[in-house]
C-alpha cells in the first residue's frame, strides 16, 4: 500500500487483515472487502455473509 492511500483505506486494510488472521473473513476476498469498507458501502448483511462463508470454509 502506498503512502498516498487515504486514512479510511489504511484503517480498512488493517481491520480486514486482522479479521482474516482471526478466521472471520476470507483472504481471497481481501481487496474487495477493503474497498467496500473504505468507501462505506459495506452493509450489515455483507458482514454476516462474509463471516458465515469464512466460518463454513474453516469447518470444511
């Protein structure tokens, strides 16, 4: 990530990376999730879906 990235994108990237490490989000969707969070378009239903999919992937 470059130095000219807006603060919301930096915070979104840090948050997503930690949630991926915790197994709550899928690593293959990292960039899309960072973009949605940074732009404020991530909705509660998106969060639920992503967490459910990551949980299902971890248990399979």
